[in-house]
């Protein structure tokens, strides 16, 4: 139990862990409460890493496999924290042929992440999308709500600098 | 239940309402192909759609394994529409499946192959050619290999692991085309609470789960002239090996098994049944000691390594209930490199001990760090029944026409009590025969203890042992059943003196290393063969009367539970972390 708590405290504050435990406690004796617990937990913690899933499994007396199966099944749940900013690279056909692929590769290299991952410093979460409907502007990169059209690898660094 | 009449391909049948189309067709003499369904395990996810049929009035084809019939229903199972749909389903499966049949472990006994043949697939119009192994094959476990590339997502393994064994390691994860069946958190199997039982292998219709193959290492040892290679075979091998060579389940092939092992080149062919008898003498004495001296009761058997690992994970607080006796396999290894080495004047460093086991967990057990009391790794290699069969085929040995041969001395002789170890209830029966004698000095009025035999999940019996009085015992097989007894102990409600637990349904004859298919029916037949061995083949039926065991005590061990026994034949257990929950609510 203690080890498990230490594991949690590496990523979350004691207040967050207390809230998680409170959620589990509240649902403990209600059958079929895994999904609401996960939902509430994600609201408090923002993401559900293995340590949290284990805590929930233990609290609700469910197999780890069950919790993991549910967390990965619903796209709503995420096991990785979100970055402060979200970068989406369009890999729809138009953007792809106009250099989207090169942009994506470069981003992956500079940020050290793969599709769906968040940088270690939690600055960026990196995703790819299929066509944003802005084909005329391709290749398109969207950071948070800002659309950056006609992106070039050379321009990338400078653009990223505006998002800290 | 009300009876209804349905017409299937113009054949009228009467069935109970609620029966599935699949069952009703069966009654009409029609075998609808199935793939994801595992009826014996109550597993019909209706997922693969290989079993589709046409029901008049239904727009879409129905999955016959789950669709219930209704009165007057007209069903077609061989119309063009049905045949085309089934073929398409199988073609799509094959398109996403490595075409490795010729060197796949399931070649010839694969349900996907069988179904492809049955539905008449002649080509695969969408074939993919690349199936990279990277990240898809998990070889971390010493017992079970998972090849995600061949997984068809039927989830049978999930059901057996969760419902039958209540270990719940495996789960479907992610969704849609990303869906994969993996251990929790996608961890390597070796890092989970998997007990290595291999029941998932038996449940898997394809080659996505299989035993870790150690055949090459054994060939290597046999080729090495500096090595003296000895082999032991578990009781359940002789009752099942014949199936690999076309003999019906329940054929006892002891003599041919021994002959085949000799032809493979083993220097000595001994028998695990010998150390099964020894286990009974040690365990029987341990039980009597616990009863007399107020030791921890109920005492629980410890010869099933999957069961031991399960206990270490889920009941670490109850480990002192386990008998300290090693399993027969490990007693054999420890003695082969001490007693036998001395007897034969061979340097134990040059002795290689190979076990033939019905069990994948035995591979794990042999590698446990503490299993080296002989000063060496006690058991070097463990092969399952299936691996042995593969070696015999590779060597071109005409198994069914082999003469019957006898095992070697001094570790080959066994009794009827030793042989029934392979069936659920057998260890209990064998132990009671000897414990009765140890306590009373007399032979039990009847050596057959019927209530502990058979495939009921939890069995109970009680018997009078004069000075002690009535002794209550229980037997469980399959970990879900074992769990029931363990929970009773935890609650302080178990008034048993002695409990036998076997990890696998049916006991070792239903082990994860046994021939495929292993069903409840084959389990019962194999157990039957062992009871025939006990009552009709073996002349001695009580372990303590085994002349080779008596000699072993006289010349080497000196006494049960003595100093040498303690060092070589007994062990301790490792709590593996509490708080691994197991099932919903
Ligand atoms: S699992 Fe079956 S179909 Fe797939 S490669 Fe093996 S034998 Fe062939
Ligand atoms: S070997 Fe047994 S415990 Fe391990 S995954 Fe398979 S069924 Fe579950
Ligand atoms: S591993 Fe085998 S049993 Fe498990 S889902 Fe895949 S194909 Fe089915
Ligand atoms: S066998 Fe019926 S859907 Fe798979």
C-alpha cells in the first residue's frame, strides 16, 4: 500500500491523491462503478497512469486487467498527461503531399515524441489528424486553436517558440 | 421449458425454446462451423461470425452460436449467401494472419485451418504479406509464449484465465482495428501474476499461445557425450501421450512411453511416479506430525506449481498452510543429482535431468531460484507432453508399434498410489492410504476413496482413523475452485484437516501441456486410465510399500522428515505481494 502511494506521489499532489481515495471510497460498495470512478478520477488528475489504475483496481477489488481494458477502450480516457499545448499536424492527402510528412517527422525528432504522446516537460502533446478542411493552406499545423498554414520545416522552431 | 419446432435446411427439429440456432442445427445433424465460441467454457462472444446462418424474415445473417430459435423459424445454413459470407469472414481473418502454417506449433490442430477448410476457402483476395515480429511476440515467461500476430481476438483465453482460474491476467485492450489481447498494462507476461498454468494455451484455437519450446536444448544434451541424461515422466503423460499418435483418449501407454524415451537416447529412464510415492511418504508424515503436534491445519498439498504461485500472489497470508514438501518433479531432481549420482558413481555436474510434464508451470518451477538443493540446478529442462510428442515424431519413432518396456532402477519403480497423482483427488487418496497406515499401523479397509474422484469442482470426504477420530478432507481443481476453499480458510470456517489443490481442471491430466484438444471429456478419460493403472496394472497400491522408496530411506535418507529430507525434499514459499484483486465485486 505504501509503495503504491509513493508511486502516486511522484506524479500527483497529496491533495489529488486524497481526492482520488475519496472518489474510490464513495463508489466502493456500488457494483458496476468502474466507469464513473475513472471519469471522476480523470477530472481530478487529468490522466490515468498505471499507478492510478492500480489504486482504483485495488479500491474496487477489480483485476488490473479489467481497469486497463476499460481505460484503453474508451478514447475519452488517457493514460498520459496532456501538455500545456496541443500540436496537431494534418496528414490528410493534400497536406501529406505538400510536405506534411516532413513536418511530422521533424516535429517528432525535435520534441522526442510519437503520435499521441506528450513531451517530458509537458509542454506539448503531439497528435496527427486526417484533413482539417484547410487543404488550400497545406501543409497545416494547428497549435491549440491557432492554424499555421504553409508550414515549412525551417519555420517550425520559430513557431514553437511562441508556445511556452 | 416449452418445445418449439424449427425447420433447418428443410429438416424439422423440435428443441427447447431459447436453444441457439447452432444447437438446433446440431440436433438436425448439421455441423455449423464455429471459431470464437468455446462452448464448454460457456464462452460465446458472437464475435467472429464464422457461424452465420440465414433466418427467414431477418434482414441480416445471424450468428448461430448465440441467436435463439423461435417456433416456426425457417433457417438456412448452406445457402449461397451463407456460404459466401462465411468464406469472406475467414478470408478476412486470413488476410490479417501470418501464413506460417507449415512451421506453426498448431499446424494440423489449428481451428482456423480447420474452419478455412470447412468453409471452402480457396484463395485470399486481400492477403497481407508482412507480419513483423517486433513487439508482437512475448517470450518473457518461462512457460507461455504469446504471439499477438496470430491472435484472432476470440477472447477464449481471457475467459479461461478470468472465470476458470480467477487469475485475470489477460484482457482485450484498445478498440477496433487496434484491439489486442494483452496482459494488464501491456506488461510482459513474466511481470504479471500469471501463474503459468497454460490453460489459456488449451483454450486458444490458434497458435497465438503456446508453450515455451525447450526441445532443442534437450536434443543438445542428448548429443553431448560428456552428459549423462536422465528423464522422469509425470503420471499424466502415460495417460495422454497416445493421443498425439492417434490413439483414443484414455489409452495407457506407459511401456511405449518408456521405450520411446530410451530410443530418443536418454541414458536412464526413470519415473516421476517414484518420487510421487516419496512425496506421499514425506507429506503423510508431515500431516501426521501437524495433527499430533498442533501444527497449522488444514494442511494443503504443494505439488502443483501453478497453484503455489497462485497462493503466493493471492493468499500470501496463508502460505504456512502449504505442505513444505517439494513437488515430485523437484524431489526427483534433487535426488537424481545426489542419491542417484552416488549410487551410479557419476559426477552430478555431468548429470542432466529432463522432466516430461503435462504442465507449463513446471517449467517455471524448475527455474525457481531455490530449486538447487543438490548443489546444481535440480531439474535442467522441462518438456510438456506435446513437446515430447514432437521429439518422438522428429526422431521418426513408430510410437504405436513400440514394445512395452520397463523403467530403470533405482528411481523408476512406482505404486498405484503414485500414478493417481495425475488425476484430481489422487494425491488425497494416495496420502490417506499411507497416513492411515502411519497412524494405525493397519491397511485401510478399502483403498478406493470414491468421494474424492471425479470432476466435481470441490469434493469433500471424511473418514475414521481410529485414534484420531473423524478426519475431514477436501479436494479442489481449477484455481477458481481452490479460491473457494482458501476464502473459507481465511474466514476461519474450514474445518478440514487436509486439502488437495490442483491448479488445472481435472488435475494434471488437464494440464496446460497436455495434447490438444483437452476437454472435460478427455480429462475424464485420462483420469480413468490412471485409475486402471492403479487398480489393475500395479500390484502395490500404497506409496510406503514401494520397495525402491524403502531402499531409498534405508540407504540414503534414513527417515521421513529427517535431516536429509529436510535439505533435499522440502522447501519454502515466497509471498509475491498482496492486493492483487481478482474479480468483479
Ligand atoms: S495459427 Fe493456424 S492458421 Fe495461423 S499460422 Fe498457425 S496453423 Fe496456420
Ligand atoms: S498461463 Fe494461466 S494464469 Fe497465465 S495467462 Fe494463461 S490462463 Fe492466465
Ligand atoms: S490469444 Fe488465442 S484465445 Fe486469446 S484471444 Fe487470441 S486467438 Fe483467442
Ligand atoms: S462462433 Fe459464432 S460468432 Fe464466432
